[in-house]
C-alpha cells in the first residue's frame, strides 16, 4: 500500500465524509481530543510568539545600523581618557585631540575605493531666535551630507558647494530644532543667532533617525536635551565665525578645546571593499594618533554581527520549536495508539463491511491530521495574539513575518501525518477476524 | 424435503480445509468441506461449539481464507484474492449480521446503514436514499437520527439487517443473530428473515439453536470440522 493509493482512495466526496466521520469520532472524546491538541497548540504558539519577539528586537537594531549606511565607515573624535602623554607635555591651556584634515587627505590618497568623505565639526552653544533659545549644536559640514547620511531635506534646500566656497552665512535646521526655535513661523528665510553671528535659514532636514527613534521611546522628556538640535552650516563658515579653538565657559570652569574634525564619514565605493578599506583606515589612524582619540564604527560589521546573533537565535528557536512539536507529536501518537486499540472492534466491523486497508489508514490519518491541524490553527491564533498583547502592554516591538504562522501551521500538520502513520497502519493491519472478536 | 435447485450455485466450496497451527499441533478446524449454496437458499448451519461454525462463517464471509481448497462466490474464485480485492468482495457480495449487532456507536441509524455504501463509492445522495428506504423497511423510519445506544437490542439488530441489505448482497450471513435478544424481539427478527427469503434473498444463519432447524428449509450440521448433515444430500 503506497501513499499515493491513499490519496487516490480519498476522492473529494469520500474525503468530505471521512472528515465528518473524523470530527464525530474526535467529538466522542472531547476532553481527550482537546488535551491532545494542546501539545501542538503550545508548540506552535510559542514558536510564532518567540519568533515575533526576536524578530522585533533584531529589526530595531538592524534598522538603526542600516541608517548609518552599510557602505560607510564612521570615524568620531573622542576625548582621550588617560592623559599620560599630555602630562609630559608642556601644560597647555588648550586641549588638542581628534581627527584632522591631514587624516582625510591621507585616506583619500592611500586607501583604494574611498569615494567621498563627509567631514563635520561641531560647536555647542545656545541658538537664538529673538528671545527664544535652544541648547543646540552647530554642525560644520559639506554639501553632500544629506545624501551620504540618507537624510531627506524636508523644506527649502541644503547648502551648495558654492556656498561652501564662499563661506556663506546660511544654515539648515533639523526638524525638531526648527519646531523648538520657530514654534509658530515657517523658518525658511528667517535668521538664527549664535553668539554674535547670524545665519539665514535655507532649509529644514529630517532628524537623525537614531535620535528620532530614541526620542520616540521616551516621549515628552526628549525635547529638553540637546540631542538632535542641530544646525548645519558650511564647514568654512563655521571656521570663519568660530575659529579653530573652541572655548567653553560652562558650569563655572573654563575649557579650551581644539578639534579639527568631530566626525568623518568615509564612503567606500564597492560594498565588498568595506572591510579591507576599514582596516587600512585603522592603520592610518593608529599611526597618526598615538593616543586613541578617535572611535571607528563600521556599520557593515555591526550589521553582520547582528545577523549572526539573529542566526544563532533562530537556531535556538528552531530547536525549541522542534522539541515542542516532537513532544506534541508523541502525545498525538500515544493517544492515537490508545484510540486504535479502543476501536479495534469498529475497525473489524468496517473491514467486514468492505473497508480496504487504505480506507482504515485514511480514516485514522485524517483524525490525527485534524487533531494536529486544529491544534495548529489555535496555536497560530494564540501565537499572533501574544505578540500583539506584548506590544500593547510592554511597548516592545514585535514583528510577525507572514511566513511564520504559515510555516508553524504546516509543520504542525506534518507532525500529525508523521506521528499518525504508525497508529493508522497498525489499525489497518489488524486481522478482521480477530478485530471482530475483540471485546 | 427440499430438493437441490437446478440453477448455478452462488457459493461453492470445493475441498475446503482450514488449519490452525498452535505450537507443534495443527488443528484442522474445517476438513474436506464441499458445499453448494444456491440463490434463494435459506440455511441454518448448526453444530456444537468447536464444531467449526465460526471458521465456516469466516471463510464464507471472506474474512479469512481457506488453507486448502477453492471458494467460488458468484462464479469467481475468491480463495486466492488479495486483501484489497477480498475487501471489495465482502462489501459488495456479502451482508453480515452479528450476534452483538456491531453498530458503530458514533454514527446514527442512517449513517450506520450507509457504511457499506460508502466503501462501495456510492454517492452521498444515493446512499442516503437507500439507507432511508431500508430503515423504513425494517420499521425504523422514525428513528433515523438516533444513536445505537438510544435503541433497544431488537431495534439495533434491525439496523444491522438494513445495513446488511444496503449493497444488495448476493448472500446474507447471520451469526447467532437472535442470541442476544429476548424471545419476542428474536422472533421479530426471524420474521424479517423469513420475509427477506420470500423476496428471494439468500440467507445463511449460523446458530447453535436447534429451534432454527425447523424454521429453515435447508439445514447443514457441522461436526468436528466436517459437514455431517445437509438436507439437500438426504434421499427424498
């Protein structure tokens, strides 16, 4: 008897009758059927729910990394922590550290595949619109900054290379800065003051996605911090107005800092070259900066690491799923074997009345598949409900991928078939004479 | 005394033997059985316990196959058929009536009658019509949707009769059909058998009840696995 025979034997009309019969037989032992299906329900439900939670967590992390740009290498200036060398030096009033133009020129000259570099430098201070002030940051950068950082200009425009060359006093505000500084006005065309300099607003750019995401997490409290309150001006304009050395008078102490560049984003032409290029850049920086006064971030690295983590997570999840479905399947098999023994007489009667072996196999297989299928459906429903509830009450992001419920359900049905085959064949192989005599 | 009809037999056993091996011993449950059963026969097969009645029923009912010999049912040899074909023959050519009714508990009266039709592949509509008609014929027209456990023994046995008739079989086999019934229900069932035989059905009753022998025109007695008496073999 082959599987194909069983399928052929079950024409549509017979299938319908067999399903009705299956429902009746299962209904005779409601509690038993329900408990048996429970094994599958929890297996399927836990798989979908865990997958949704894991997917949600890694989705957020990956999105943030992707926003940084997978072809980019991001370099930041960092204030050195232990100043052993600075102590030996002549005590200077000015603390000098960070990335320099020299680094950029060297990278462009020696590292193959470096496409564009986006340098930026920042000055922190209060930004004014008449009497309205915001604790913000002036960011000196280049005209291709929005394109490189994947940030859209929402209103007006970004500054041009010509404005860079001429050190034009123009600026672009981030969305949240514009909202704070000009709560009632359209900012484009108006001016912003910082210290003694005035800048004409020519555009509004969207917030840094990472900052925006963080702000969303803690609504209401975010606006007071300086995060994301950026005003972008041409690099040359920043230098003209504020010089090379930055002075800070905050909280009673005086500090003078000289940083040429706060951040450099290097874009590598070929995605495959990102890793070697990042290594080359690392070498240049190691040679130029004896103190580690920079930080290098390779989003591609982070992304790959995140993906690897997710892979491991998926393997763990897969094993848990397999185990739970295995347990469920064994439960089903156990009950079906008991059912077959209990219904030996019925099997004998059916055989006497003309049922072939394959009819008996079909009958019992349909019952197990219905058990596991019903369990699977219920599991899918619960598995979708649980992440929704978690998102609603705990605020955790969850992602239910369309294939997860479909996969979990089909695996549950397959479990039914797999664990139903043995009991079904055992039923079919019974000797009709003995089955009829069975009490 | 009844005479052997001139028509072709519906069942013919030629030299049938059934042996069971129990350890080192071989038990011969049936020996050298030659038997012809004709359409319209109404037969009691009698014998003491251990005389081979059950084995005879199993062989005649195609539930088991003879160790030696040939069994012709409606003209074709069924002693060498595969399990699959044997199932088909059982459903189509034979109707079973058991001592303990053997109805399927989770099915209603109509559905129980439909079971053999289902395995023969009869369409749902047609099988429902046949089942309702037969249920009405055995007097259960008002209880179509009852479950077996809601019926008396006599009623259950009538469902079993309707079920045995559903595929219009060549032969109906009844195994101690009245054994579990009180005398009134039992005689009701026997009356139905009489009517069926009057309609031309072939009935074989397997029983240990001597009273049955007086009811049926033909009596076959088994003793130690052999046919010890057959009405048709007696001189007039």
